[in-house]
């Protein structure tokens, strides 16, 4: 039998080996960053950053990210991990999942990417699973710089009950809740992976507060996410896998959820005059607000940019007019407008058209 003094060091070394504090994830981060992109678009004012993140889902330059106001611009840009910059366009969007699919406009090939269908077929991360989170926090990466990486644990897997300002989050299905502070400006559209970077678990969500506790939450949308949505004609299942596959083929049709589609025939009167609609997607800037009109009572001012109407995003004059046509007189609306460098929330009540004087 060996003396005890020889056995104890061996046992201590064996116990300490798996828990080394100096383990590096540098090589894993490099591998995952090769499949991520930085996204730059509209915004730049308080509450709506002009930068974010996305994950490559095809070698031809399809990018999966979160839907946001940032994407609504003709100058939408994607920066590859190599530092190359390209213009991109939105090819599909699904409000029920709060997702958007982009494609680089120029011809690219042989890009590294995550196969969403293959990743969704793998086991999900159980609570207690260690993960790595990647995102462009606070715009730390612009060209070839790597995105930030955080180490965390899946704290829970449950329903998302979140809101931004006065508006509830579009997606209310199951998500991963994380113990790392991942959901900061620029991280939206980033990813969480296994510790070895081999498995994609989900996409980092937006900055939201929990409607139950009024605290900021850190969460990610699983690649296996799916919802059953009741439309006026049928119940339709929407999923991340289906969205990406059909979106890349140009076949995806956005779900028209009657809960989000308010119908009221001819819209009422607001007294808001927008700038001339001179291009295909002219932003809904306010040019004039008629005196004593609903818009004036709400506090709208010239040069305000209307961003949200009753929780629904508007990106052009056409979108705004189409949306307002659904609200009959007497409807109370909440507007979010960009004023200077910040977002401002206003309340407006739609009225009947004013009678012409004889």
C-alpha cells in the first residue's frame, strides 16, 4: 500500500482539473464569430440604436435577426466577420416570432453559417445548462472585430411576459431566461450557443421589462420556437425553422393575426400632415399639425417621426396611412415618436372629420 502522502496530491489534482478557472473560450469565440454579422441601419436616437447583430443561416448570405425599426432603411448594411461590408435587404418578417430574415444584396458564397433546421433537431438546453452568449453590445464591433462573449447559465425555460415602454412584446411563447446580462443595446439578434460553440441554442432578444416584476430581463428565443396562431380562417403554426426555410426561398407569408389587425372601415380624423411621399419608403415625418386637431391635442409637432402606432411599427407614409384607415372615430391610440434624440409617447383620440362651413 502506498503511503498516504503520495495519494492525497493525486486525488486533489483529479478533483481540481475539471474546475479550472483559467479555461479559455478564445478558440470557441473565434469559431462562432465567423458565423455572425454586425448590422447597421436606421436609428441612432435614444431608445432605438442603429446597430445590432445577426447570425448567418446560409452560405449565400441570409441573415436571421430580430425584427426592429433599425432594419427599415434603404441603407441597411451587414458587416461580415472578415470586415467586408455589404448592403442588405429584408426578404421576410414575422411579427408573431419577432424575427426578420435579411439577404446580402451582392453575390457571396461559401460563408460559414448555422443550419437552423439541423440545430433545431438537436436537444434543447435544459435549465442549468452552461452557455456562451455573443452580441454586438454597445457597438463594440464594427468591421472585423469580434463580438462580445459572455458565459452564463440557462436559468429557466418559460413564457415570455415582456414589454417595451407601454407596448407588450409581439412574441409571447417560451424562451430561455439567462443569468448573464445579455440583453443590452446591440445584442439583439446575437446568439447563445453551447460552451463548445458547436450547437446554436437561440437568438438573444430585445431589451424588455418583465410585465410581472417590472425588472429588465435577459432572454433568448430558441431555434425550436413555434406558436399556434388563430387567424380569421384557420389556425396556423409559425416556427423559426419554417420561417427561415420559406424565407430563403421567397415563399414565406406573414401571419395576419386578428388580435393585431384592428379593423374599423374608414379611418377618422387626426389633423396630421406628413411630408410629401416622394420615394418608395418615405419615413412618416410630420410636416404640419392642424390647430385644434387630435394631433395637436396629443402634442405632435412638426419634424416628429412617427415610429409606432398602438404598438405596431410604421416605417413609411404608406404604412402609416394604411394603419390609420383601420381606426374609426373615437379610437384611443398610443403613439411613439422620435423627437430629437429620444422617443416620446403620446396619446391621441381619433375624431370625426370636421364639418365644412357653409
